[in-house]
C-alpha cells in the first residue's frame, strides 16, 4: 500500500463482545477440518472440501503471516468464542491491490455456529481492522450468488452490491456466478 508493513501494527487477538480473532496454531487442526472438510462450506469457495492433511498445510502457511505490502499478502484469523474453547471459523483480509489500497475480506464459519451473529461480528471486526490498521481505502467481498447468508451479511455491514458476474467461475462442472460487494470507510456500520 504505502510500502509499510502494517502487520506490525496489529495487536492480536482482536476481540469483540463475544469473539476473539487470533492466528491459527497447529492445535487448531481438528477444528479447522471440522468445517473446511464439509461440502456445504467448500461449495461457496469454488474448491473441494479440504482434507485433514490439506488443513495442516494451510495452518502451517497462515500461522505466521509474512507481510502486508504486496498484492496477495493475506492475514487469516481463527474465530473463537470468548466463552468456549475451539475455533468456530475464520476471517481473512487479503491485499488485492496494494497501489490502490484494495482489500478483499472473507469468512467461513462452521454451520453449527451459523445464525447467531458470529460471522457478522467477526466480519465487522476484520473490516475495521482493514480500514483502521491496515490502511485500506476500499474493501470488497466476492461471493457466490447462491450464498444468501453472506449477501445479507455484506448488507448488514453497510456494503453495497457493485457487480453481478454471471458464470465467471467453474467449479468442476458447475458454473458459478458471483456478487461483488464493496465499501469505503464511511459506508460501514461500525
């Protein structure tokens, strides 16, 4: 973005009223696999469910972020409840355009924890992190048009639907269409 590595400005864990967002550790393998291994979660991510071994590889990669200065740099945080052990999902911020300060945000939650506002609470926290600490000018989220829960989450955050990409991604033999939601700092309900 400005050549500065903003990751050193982040104090972890990021806490909300009910959640704690922190880096993944090797101890989170079973929890991650419990949701990333589900077809219902992978369906909206345009990839097959992750095996336990693949989850271990991912955790090894994301447990120590390398920087925040070039396109593709990302920070993936485990979502945990403040009142219970275990990881219930994850949120991600990805530097999609360093020069233009564009940051993609995303989330995945174990279906057992859906419908309680956890994803909205975690997404709101990571959106604030993107703007307040990581220097984003604009955040955006790409989601499958059939993922109505994530579309409603974007709207709850104050993001606007900017695009409808028709059959723009191929998952095996299924063409998927996407919505792109985006916000500037003054758009968000914080």
